[in-house]
C-alpha cells in the first residue's frame, strides 16, 4: 500500500493528480470510485474531499493477484470486478491478463500465459489461463465437452415467481447489444439454470449454472426475465450500486491431459451478503 504525506491543504482529487503524475485523470477517478483511496485510514470516494496538511493518504495496491490454483500447465485466478480480462482499444494496461503475465514473469522473464476463457469486465470470479499455446488449444478445442459446471452467484433486482427454473433462448447481437431471437438461423442456443438461495423485499440471491457460455448470457436472460442483475449498467435498471452483482464462483471440468476431474471454487464476495441479509 502506497502512502502519501499531505503537504498542504487541498481537495483530494486535485492533490492526487499533482502527486500521481504517472496516472491519467480517469485512472485516478477509478481509484476513488473503486474504494482504493484512504485518508487517515478512512475510505474516501469524493473527488472534492478536503484534505489537510499532515493527513496520510493511502492507496491500496490494485495488482494483488488472488491465485486459486497453479501447476506447470495452468493458472486459475479470482478476477476482481471492474477489471478487463484482456485489453481493448480503450484500455491496454489495466487487465487481468497483464497481472497474471507479470506474475509468471517474476520466475522467468520468458514465461507466457494464454487466455482459455473470459469474464465480462464487471463480473468477478474464476478465470483460467494456460502457460503454453498447446495447453490453451487442448482446453479451448474441447471446452464444451470437458466443462461440467459453470456456476455463478447473482443478485437480481426483483422477486422471481418460481424458486427454480431454466431459461432457454437463442441469442444474437446487434450494435453491441445481445438479445434473444426466435430465429434459430441467426441466434445461438443459450441455456441458464437457476435456483433462488434467498430473497428480501427487493432483491433475490440466485445460484446459476449455465449450460452454454454465450456472450452476456446470464445478464440478458435475467433482463428478459424482468429480474435484471443488480448493478448491471448495460442490461439492468439504473441504480446506485458500485458494482454488478454477478460472480463466477465454481468451475468444474475434465483435465484434457490427465483425464481427471478438476473443481475450482471461490467464496461469495462480502458485498453480496450486505445486500441480502
């Protein structure tokens, strides 16, 4: 955790800009928005928070890698929310791929990693990388056959009429928006199983197991079920949530090399329990 001793009275965001010259305006705003900035051990998110000479600003590390499993073939990590799996035109550096790549290069600068599968930027949870191109191909080429379970925790906005069910549709995409279609020729089959763990007056906590891995599948199915994922700014309702409440907590699959079952699992993020008490 980086510490900065405040040398003059100022507003927090402007002071950070003067001290963190290697970061862009958007990156500094992101640190504030995502609860990485502390003043005198208190988490601060307001840009115009007044700081005084002698205050201590602490910046939590954004590069802590949560490793679930690692061997000589693969590495499995728990991805934070609001982090891209791989780079885009708008963001090249702040990605899970770069974090994992930096980690493996600590032991040998020639080490490489390869993406086996991805999660949306706003979804947290289990992501697997391969350490060679050949291993990546072995997993990807047989992905639909070797994967047994892909389970998620989700908090949805609303109360479901049934405690369990299956949503099945054909998904297609237009203008970066995924939606269901009845035309099997242009859509790809998507199957989402769910059951309600618990609910309150406004929200429901679901256990979801996807039978197919289509782009934005869970988010679209929950939206079209009139129970969108809480905090989903693309497919959900407008709310003040700081994150999207979707977490990939379990991945079970057959190891294509050893032919043995592997199971990886993470805990439910703490903020989920705060919503559903």
